C-alpha cells in the first residue's frame, strides 16, 4: 500500500495541523566518540549480547519467575547526553509486550520508575547537573515490519530511558517551526498521515479496556489542542503518578493493550486487503475495491466517524506492484520510508510528566503522568526520536550531530553507572542483578 507523488493524505490532517508548533531540526545530539562507533562485527553480530558487547552495563535476570534477561545498555547512537536502553536479550526475537514473561515486563517498568526516582534525588541532580531537565520513557513496537527501516529496528522488547539536561533543552527556545515549512517526505515521517485518526482509534480501544489502575483516566481527543501545541499527539491516558509503574496491573495493561492493537490491526488489514495476516517481507497485500473496503469497515465495531475517516485512508492508499517493490528494495532508505507502509500494529508509547525536573518540583512528585500511544503507518521514527518535549507537541531528536568528546562520554558513563547501581539496589530481592560494569575506555568499553 502506498500513494502517488501528489500527497492525498493531506486531507486526513486537520487544517490547523499545518500550523502546529514543531521543532524538527533544532534538538541536535552528538554521536559517541569516533573510537566508540559500532564495529563491523558488532553491526553484524547474530545475537543481542554480541551486538551490545562493549556497551553492556549490567544484566537483570528475571528467569527465576520464568522470565527473560534484560540488558541495560549504553546506546550506540544516543538520543540525549544521558540515556540508556533496557532490552530483552534472548537469542531469538521477542519484539512485543506479549512475547516476554510478565516478570520481565514488571522488571522493565520498575527500572523506568527507578530512573524517575534517581534523577529526582537533589544530590544526584546537583552532582550531575540534571536540574531543569526533562525525562521520557519510550517504548516502540513494530513486530511485523522486517523489510524497510522501522520504528523498532531490532526486534527485542526494549525501553528507552531518556533524560535531556537544561543545555540540551535550550536548543528548543525561540520561534517554533511548522509542518508547512517541510517537504512531503519529511512531513510524512514526522507527521504520520494516520496520526490523528490513529489517535482516535486507540482512544476508542482504551475506553473499552478495563484499565485496572485506580484513578487512571482516558482523555478525550482534542485535535485543536494538539494542533495548537497544548497537547501532544496520540491517544492519551492520565496516570495518578509514577508509582503505578511498580504495579503488576500496569504491566498487564500494556500487555492487554498490545493484544487489542494487534487484533484491531488484523481486522483492519482484512477490511482493506481481504486477509488479516501480515504480508511477507517486500510484499504488500493488494487493496480490495473501495466498495468492498467500505462494506467491511461498516461491519467493524467502530464509531461512525472513525469508519468515515478510515474510508478516507482507503481513498489515499495505492497498490505497490512487484516491480516497484523490487526497485524500493534496491533504492535509498528515504524513498522506501516514503512509499512503503509499515505493517500494523506499529506504534510508539511514551510516558512523561509536564514541566522541568527541579529540586523543589522533582519529576517523581508529579501528580499526573501521561502515557501517549501513537500509531504509525509510514513514519519509521519512534517515540525516542519524535516526541512531545518541553511544551512542544512534536520534537525530532537529530542524532549524530558531530561527536561527544571522550571527557563528555566519561561523564555520561559515570551517571549511567550510578543509576545502574541504584537500580540494582532497589530491585534486589525481586530479580537477579548481575555485576555493574565500569566504562574503561572507548576501545574496550564497559568491562
């Protein structure tokens, strides 16, 4: 499924979306020192642990309860001066919340909670210059896209632990950009055509779920507020503080939400193409006739306005013949991402609290925490690289803008190790925590 050169998806966006304040070129984050770049052997390694190699900080072992191993990893291409990745580390793919044991998911979310607590400590804030920073926890899930560049390139269940300091956030000051300043290829990657209709769809799904969390609330969609910059894109769930991440019910909610998204994706794929199965790599199922799609959509248990908007999506999509797919396979990534759809369910999930992290108002004390869920159809940029940040509803992290110095990287490593030790102490007795390694140098990494 794809579209012609003229962009028929423009009609799917509210008119005000073209004026939405964005920052798609400002937040520049350097890459690692050149000596710490991924080696050829690391890039082509067959297993996650072999790929992580120099970047493995510690292992969290959830196997005692039938779970998996989680690797806390120094990012190869960071989204911030201080960030980490917590990744399931099996030798086989486990891409979704439903592919790991509940104990693994609980350890992952508990680690996210411990990051919130860690950066909220005034002593940590002062020692590592974290005051006036901002935190996000981001999870990307895209289990069935195995051809083009994807929201979830490595098919391991993982969480991004992200923290931007005041100096990094200062790059966002000044007049905002708007989507109208960008060409169609950039817009499709940074303002996904299904961003608004997808948010309404996920909101409807969330309303039908028993959230299982006291005082959690599904927020009504407000496209005007999103377009004006007062709310982030995506379906929004308000949580009563960060402590819910330690509850088994939260892990269970994420698991059930993923299953509902998977089931709905299958129903929609069947409505549009006649089969609910994901296509083989470098193929896309041919579309049914517009009349058949409309008839199938009306039989689904969806609100009438959603059926109408999904009909608009059917008008915009086009088939991709085999010769075109073959050319895309050989062509540049930007063209593939522009023309070749992701395979739903594909989404970014972010957890954040508004405002800056300060000693008098630490992020851990936030009374309301928001979980956004953003479905993706074309955009291969996940929730760690495209997110609502510092009052702007859509910020792109431009990674690899030069290189951090080795001194800056050592300061990053010191903070990462301090958090790993904190997390191991807090999770002691719940799971097995391996030794926390030390960053030796760029050539040898964490040993």
